[in-house]
């Protein structure tokens, strides 16, 4: 009786095994990946259509009753919507809480792109309710999560490697963005720049293919037209470029306030010790009350964005829209709403740019005949800053407006805003919350481990210290019996004064200079390191100065803290990479044993936690709990068995199965101690 079941299993497994063999062949890989990308793109386009129709349906449900819609009772509609979303995120799929893209980045960083299949279902329901009820969020984050979830689930069903699951996730996100904005180029850049954080040649073809497919499917059903069509403006005076750069500076600072504000709002409400539904209802009421006075800030807000782009608001109205859209968006996200933060950034940017353009026109009417172009540029500049994605901002702006003549001024504003934000803070609005949890999303050259390890983590304490008044002969006797061949020179204030080697001392003795004081050998030109410098900097200085050892000096006291050698750099690099590989392998093994169950949890070590002051190897944690990272004083530490935990360390732990979570958290929090 078991024979048919066995045969069915064989019929299912054989095609999957053959497909995996195809993927391993270098000449067939592009073909198979391309076919999968087209399939993911089709689902992404259909998902965008379904999502938009669901938003319309929920809007009719929430706002279709005239008796409520034309009274003060409508202030309670967002509260009802957020409470429903809270029930979904609390009991069914916590991943859909928030704005979507961080969940994709977290899955790439910690789970090889794996996302639960239920996210695709609830990921379309929760944000549709939020937006339909008037929550101040956008469509792009949820549709990216929906498309990315399908790509991830498809890759898991085909039992592909993490590499291909991550690629299909990025394809799905790109297709969703391309479809919802009718912007295939921007969708492709979104998948590469924001999701993958890379322009690897092997990813460009499938991601853009998926984006084009998604936009085509969406256009065939909903029609092909720009999302925010505007008249074609011309930039008459060259000085407009200078004004655009100034706008970029303003947008950069607003972008920082936006990205930081999103995290602060979530943190504040997370610390509010009340039931989740109270937070939902309270936040919804705040949004509803704002909507009574400034209804333009509710929902996605494309109609208001379009009006700002054609100079349809006065200065006072623009100020009110800028302030209350910011508050409404932070309240929606912080109180548990589900939706994107892309569209609100476009809203804020268009309003800021319109206000800036109106001000310029009143001062320079002959130079600024079309202040609307500053609203267009501002719309992309804030997103370029907050998302740290200038290519996406520039391309999506040109595609949604259909006006490519504004390319130079748009680029000036977006790139300037991007640089301002990047100089002042590393994290974007998509990565800042993950970074606070100890999950660092590496981009471009940051993937190099030597840029994430500090000199303080790799240096050795100085074993032999000499004062400048000591003689060559005395120093030679001391250094010759030590395992090291390098001594540190210091003055009477214990400030660093140079290095001296055993060979230097031997040569001086052979020259009959045994009584010569070591002050004759001091060299202030020796390149020094500070403890917070990276190993990457240390490697460059070793090469530049042809040095095999560098002193590490305290920046304030100028005392020698240690020495770092080429051997130390190699050993730290090896320990970092080995530990990272071991952690990934152990987490993957636990997932396979427990059928992909498990969660990442962050714990702050405060008294009376028994883990404080203990090395990792001494902790009484079950085998199914893995310490992934330790964040100490704002810096990440890759832990190993000898890492001693300290008070206020933020420890990221992977726990599986989930029913072990309570005991692990109780131990780390010191409950019952």
C-alpha cells in the first residue's frame, strides 16, 4: 500500500533534483534563473493589481458609510483599522508589522532569504487594511514584501541554495516596485541597490527581467500611464542647479529626521507597557484626529503629491502638510500599522520642494519661473537620503512623472541629499532598526571583514617598555630574554616615543654604543594607530610604511595601549570569518532539524543576569540557542567562546524551537536568580 506514495515522492523529487543539476551547470544557469525570474515577475505584477484592488475595497468598507464619513466619528476609522492589523501581526504573522523592506533585509542577513509562506498572505491583507482605513503609509513596502515572499517561497519549494533564494526574493521585490509605480527601471535598481546591496553581474539580468515582467503584467490589466503626470517644465537659468544643491542639503537633513523618527516612534511605543491593541487604538485615534483637520495626509497621498507638483497649495498649507504628514506617518508605523515608508517620503519631499520653490520665486521671480521643478526634485531627494539609494530615487522620479528633461537638476538634488545623509549617519530608514538590534547590513566594500574589526580587538598588550633614559646595553639584556623582538619607547610622561627592535640594539652594541641612552633612537615619525581604527586601515599603513608592527596609542593620553602586527591582523581576520561560517552553519543545521522554526531575539544584559562577566563558553544555554552577535557601546563584536559579556551588552540570540525561548530569555534576564 505504500508503493504509490513512494512513487509519488519519486515523481516530485526527481524533477527538483534535475533542476538543481541544471542550475549547477554554468551555461544553463542564466536560462533557468531567467525563467524563474519571469515567473516571479508575473506573480509580482498580479500581486500589485490584487493589492491595489484590496485597498480600494477596504477604503469603501471603512469610508462607505456616509453617516460616519461626514461626522467626527470618522476619526475612529484608523483606530479600527489598526486594531485589526494588530490582531493579524500579533497572532498570525509578526513579519508584516512595519514597513516591509526591513523584513526582507533581515531574512537575507539571517535566514538566507527564507520567508514563511504565510507572510505572502497576511502581507497583502494587513497593509491593505491600514491604507484603506486611512493610515499614513505607502503601497511599495508591502508589495515588495509580497513579491519577495513569493520568490523566497518558490526558491524554498524548489530546494534551491541560499544564493538563488536570495536572488528570487530580490526579483519579487523588484517586480512589485516596478508594477506599483509603473517604473521597471527603478524597480530593477530597487532590487539591486536596496535589497541585494550589490550590482553583481549575475543578479542584474534576472532582477531587471523580473521588474520588466511585473510592470508589463500590471500595465496590461491597469493601463500604462505615469503615476504622477506633470507638465513638461524647462530649467531656464543655469543658477537653478545651485539652488538644487541647496535643496539637496535641506532634504538630507529632513531625510535624517525621517529615518531616525521612524525608529524612535517604534521604540517609544514598544516601551509603553500596555496591551498591543491599546497602542493600535491610541495611534489610530491620533491619526484620525489629524485627518479631521488635514485630511490630505491620510492614506498614500498621491493626489496631494500631484497637486504639490503643479503648484496647487499655498505656503501655509504646505507647512501644515509637511508637519502633520511627518507626525501621521511616524504614528502609523510606530503604533503597529503595516505599510510602506517610500510614498510618505515622496510626499514630504514634494511638499518641502514646493515650499522651497515658492520661497525662491518670491525672491528671484526672473530666475525661477517654474518653482514646481523644486517640488519634483525634492520628492526624490528625501527618499535618496532616507533610503540611501540615489539611483532608485532618480530613476523612479523620472519614470513616475514622465519628464526626463529634469534629469540634471533631479540628479543634483538627489546626490547631494544622499551624500549629506551618508556623511552624518550610516544607516538608512530600512536598516536603522536592524542595526540597533545588532544586525548590520553590509554594502559594497563593507563586506570586507577587515572594515568591521577594530584594532583594539586584534592588538596585543606591549610586553617590553623602555624609558628614554635607559641604556642600549640594559635594554638589550631585557629584550633578549622576551619572546617579542620589539620594545616600546616612552618619555617621562609615559607618552609614546618610538619603537626599537632587538636587531637595532644588537647593531648599536657592535658599534660600541652600549652606554648610549635610548633617547637617541626615538622616532616621532613612526606611524601610529588608534584603538578604534579598523584592521583595513592598519593593513594599508603597514603596506604604505613597509612596517610589520604598529603601535596603538590612546588618542587623549598618548599612552601606548598595545602593538598590532601583520600576524595579529591575519589571526583576527581568520577568527572573524571562521566564527561567521560556524554560526551560519549551526543556524542552518538547527533550522533543518526543527523544520525552519526559530526566531532571532535581542536581549540587553542588565543585573541580575548571570551572563554578565562570564565568557560565552561558560553560559548555561541549551544547544539550540546560538549567540549571533554582541553589540557593545554601539559597536558590533563577533563573539567566540572566550568573549566575556558585559553589563548593557545587546546580545542577539537565535533560538529554536520556539518553545525554548522562555527558558533562554529567563536565564539571560536573570529571572529567578
